[in-house]
C-alpha cells in the first residue's frame, strides 16, 4: 500500500513566511566615509588607481592649457582634437607633481581624524601629552562635520580646489614671463617651401596634433600655424652676455721739468 504525504497548509505558510537571512553590516559599511571606501578600493585595485590618476592628470592639463593660452588670446579648445585631450596632462611633468603632492597633503591632513575614529582610546592617551592636544585637537570649527560633511570628504574637496587654483596660477605666471621678459623656448621658424628662416625668432608655446602655437615678441602676436605650413623649427640657445673688457689704461708720461 502506497502512502502519500502532503504538507499541510500551515506548514506551507510557515515555509513561505520564513525570513531571509539578514546580511550583517561590516565595519566597512558602517560609519566609514565614501572617500575612505574609494581609497581602500583603489589600494586593492592598482589598475583602477592608475586609470583614475591618468584621467585626473589629463583634466588638469586641459584646464591649465585653457588658462595658459587664454593669456595669449588663443581659443585653444577650438584647435584641439580628441587625441589632444587625452595627452594634455602629459606635456608638463609639473601636473603629475601637483597630483602626487595633493594626494600627500590630503592624506597627511585627514590622518588625525581618521586615526581618532579607529583608535579612540589611543588618541585619548596621546592627548595627555602636549603635542597630542595639537595633533588631535577638539576644536569643533576645524572639523568639516560642523557643515554636515565628513572630515575626509571635506579635505579631499578642499585639496582638489586648491590643486585647480594652483595649476591655473602656475601656467598664468609662466605665460606672463614669456610675454614680459621673453622667457620660454626660443626657436627659428622656417616655413614650408622657404629656404631661409623667418627674420625674427619666436617663442614656442606648444603644439597639438594639427597646429604649432607661436608667440612673436616683436609683434606681440600669438599664432596657430598648421603643421603642414612648418618646414623646420630650430632651437636657439641664448648665449650668456660676455663681460665688457675694460679699456686699456692710458700710458702715463713723465711730467716735463
């Protein structure tokens, strides 16, 4: 005799109403600012960190190029192509130096508050010493939480805006030195089809995939010359001025008696 067993309706209701397992919140997800999570993710994935660093350096290079050529009244964005946007930050190593300096400053400034949150007992012990009260200050106005922002997030945004302002100031000063005192890369320009160079030397401001940007000090004019129109660029090294020789002293003659 076959005996068939069937689940009762009550058992079916219990099986349906069984709650799903709750995923416990890890310390990584509770009370950790978004900036710290992103930083830890970048440490676990170096390739992603390199990609983001490259994109950020390219953005700084593009931003700096705009302010640099703006002083020469050249609409640089209209002369650039898509490939120029990707290499804009690689033309000057100063942009990479600014990036690494900004990361170091952000890490150094945000470290005390991060360490305070992770090791509160040790911080209180350190505050018993004179230097601990300065490093781990309780001054509430020095924390970004007073405006509703995590400390690390506020530091990163502050350093980012400082980097943008510093890069613009750097290229603006560089352009002023070229226009006012004649610094920069001095070149002799030979146009395509010409046998001799132009009578006046120019300052090479930069290049793109299709143009060469020149500054003519005598005419105070900046030009975007197509690459096809350039035959040759010759670097002119400025020679140090030689010291003027003193005129020979006149031979003295004995006075007549």
